[in-house]
């Protein structure tokens, strides 16, 4: 798959009827020759351009990281506030309201005990692979910027990978680059690379799928 093929598919998607809002572009990579239940996929790709949607980040911190968290995160949950989330409904509401969670490393044991039963199921526990488990006094600005460019690719039951690669109000060059980045990096995660790809589909939120 190359830029020209992506540009052609993008043009077909853009030729479809418009909506009264800026739709998202969704990329779907259908897989083959894989037993997903035995070999589930779960990896993160960092894009070169934004997805057009500002993420929301919550932070579990002690006193050392509170100022940084207040400056760069959307919600700060200090250690003294953990007990407020003993109610499962509150936990679910929290998990659904934020895209990523950051935790101070020395609090991870308490975070896991208090929030793990819900965040774990939703795949939103602070992820060390993403750098979301931080030391006290860590500089959170570059981490939050990186999270805004990250897409998580998961296939645990269904044989496809899906992610948002941008919005209609973004320049085509950004969308094309994001699609190519996702496709290229996904191939590296597949045991037989392109032999495991059945098809690649691009669509908008409410549009018809177009094969690349």
C-alpha cells in the first residue's frame, strides 16, 4: 500500500455526502491466517500528526507531582482522594470519561487495588509501555503530547484492527501520513506481515467503507 493508493481511497471517501459535523476517519485492517484468541494483538502506534481529537488524561499522583498534573492533565486525583472512588458506579464513570490514566510509580500498588477492577477490564490502567507510570516530579508535558498522537491497536476476539486516523477538517497530507504510519507499523507487529492482511478499509463515521 502506498500514498497514491491511499489518496485515491481518501478522494472516494470525501466524495460521499457530507454531514453537518466534522466526521472522523476510521481505518480498519482486516486480518487473515491468524488465530486471534491464541495470539491476541495489543500495541500502540505514535502518529506524526494529531487525530483531530483532543484526548482527556487523568493522573493519580502524590504531592510531588500535583503541580505538573494540574498544569497538563484534565483531572488530578491525589492519593487522599482515592477513597472517594470506592463506589463502582463512580469508577465506571471515571473510566468512561478519560482516554488515558497516568500514575506516580510509587502509588501503582494502591492504584491497582483501588481502580484496577474497572480500569483493568476497560484496558485503561496506567500503561508503562506508553510511559504512563512516572516517577515523582516527572515532566508530564512531553508525555501528554505523545499520548495525543498515540493510537492503540487491539484485536482480542475479532480478526480486525481499527483506529481513528483523523478528522475531515484536517489536511489530506496529514490523513494520508497517519494511515501509512498505522499500516506500516501494524505490519511489523504481525507474524507474517503482509501475508496476515486480508484488506484495508477507510471510512468516515457515517460513511460507506472504501477499500484501499
